């Protein structure tokens, strides 16, 4: 299930299927895990933390978006030259992170 969620995030931010893909992943998760919809942010945070580690940022993969994760996101945003360095893993940050992950995978 985690692989499905993560692939959905990558597809949605990569523009392959856009918002519809993210909604499909969300709907599938909720359908298959009734009562656990609140787990998705923690799963996303773990993916974010693990991805940041892969691209060279230092952060503990624990699923909690705390001070350390905020700092790692800001460092990544700065290194990428993103216009907004706010520690928020929004669409531009996730797109840049996904691009870096794809470079690492190639």
C-alpha cells in the first residue's frame, strides 16, 4: 500500500496524472483503510523525510514534521534556488524533490 501511495505522490507532482491521480490514491487509501485517513499525513511525512535523506539532507525518518524536518525542507529549498524558503513541502518543493529523486535513480 505504501508503494501505491508514494507512486501516486510522484505521479501527481510529476504531472503524469495531476490532481486526479492524487485524489485517486487518496480515495483508494480511504476505501482500503476505513478509519485510518488520518494516517496519510504521517505516511507522506515519512516519504518526505526519507526522500530528503536520499538527496543529502540530514533528517530523522520518524513521520513527525518537527523542527528537524522543517530545517531540512528549508535547506533543500535553498539549495534548489526555490523562490519561497518556508519549510512547507508544497507543490514546487515536492516537484523539485521528485526531480532530484529521479536523477538519483537514473
